């Protein structure tokens, strides 16, 4: 679906894609385990040869690793290869941890999904938003809270050091649409959830996820330390930015990862997280089904 302005130059306002069932004539063949691994290995080797992939891959079945391999360099300048212990920045995958943390607090009776934000953050700058948007709407990207990426963030990215900084600098913005009326992916909505977790748990966000998610799951290589702190085995990100020379992407990174994303992990730790979630280590069965 493409939504454009009614008048020239008809700028694109919204672009949304929706998955549909695969047509019968395009069905993928079913592969057994050995065929699947062989096909995956071939595709990865092709991608590495074409310089379109560099990283680590882990494939698991029933919680057990059946394929794991690292490719390329974690640091081009120093010729350090990637390994299965290399920590990669995981982008928005931090949202999984934030969502689980919220549901843990729901299970503990400290949060209710249908409560408005103002109940937990009574001093939130935009009281209209805080009075209307619910915790559930923030989780489901239907809160109308917008994003934080853009000129306002890029020009001051190193000033955004805590979740409170994001709210102080961006929390006065108007609601983009009536909460609950539609879906719009919102990094900022998960920043708000990070602040809620801190408020109701009495812990900083990073300490909370460390103590209640990473430690119980056995995730020893996952975190969100600031970019100016040395983290062992952390890969270096690179970008071409319109030219032919790879350069470090440091100038694009926030001060540190947040409840919305930007932390780091390993393929092994992500498997441990999945296994802990499926095994009810992080959430009990009632919370998972509810």
C-alpha cells in the first residue's frame, strides 16, 4: 500500500507491505535437515564471496544447535576475524528484551497492560499522550508516539544518554494520531517503555534486564554499554555512505543502546534467550498465553 500527497509533487507519505500466502506454483521445496544445512552453507558462501554478508549464523532445532559458523572480519583495520563469540550490535532486537521485561512486571502485579502511561509516568511532558496511550499500545506500536530518528536526533545524538534524556528532549511533541487507531512502528514508544520499567521496578533499565533476563537465561555476552567503553569481542560496524571505501559507522551510532535497540549480543546468547523464553524461565505460562 502506498499513500501519496493529493497534490504535486505527490510525495510518498506512507509505504506498507503485507505478506500474503505463497502461490502454489512458487511453493518452496521441503528440505530435510542435511539438505537444509547444505543449502544454507552454499548460500552463505555465495553471500560472503559477493561481499553482501559478514557475521555469524546459528541454526537450531528443538533448542539444540545444528549449524553454527562465522564469516568475514570483525575488525577490518586489524584483520580480526568474526567468531561465534563475536558480539554484534543487534539493532531493534533489544525490543524483545524490553517486551519480556514489561510482561515480567505485569506478572508481578506492578504493571497493567491497559493502564494509561500517566499512571506510571505522571510527569510525562505531553499529558494528552500520557493520559490516552496505554502500555499495551506502546508495546504494539499503536500509540502514536512517533520515532526519534531524524535531524533532531542526528544533530544531538550524543546528548541522548539515558531514557530520561530522550523523554526530556522529545516528550513534548504532539501525538501523531489517536492512540490505538492504527499501527506505526515506533522506536520512541519503546524508549518510553524503558522509562516505565525503571519507574516501576526501582532499577535502571540496564540493571533490570541484566538481573531478570540475561542472568537467568545464561546470557553472558549481551549488553548495551556506551560506545566509548571498550567491550571485548565487539565487532566494528562499517558503511560505504555513497562511496567505494568502507568506513567505521561510529558517527551514526547513539551514545549507547536503549530499550528500543542498539545493544549487542552473540548468536549463542540469542539461542539461550529463545530457549529460556520457550522453557518458561523468563515468563510463566500464564503471562505467555495472556
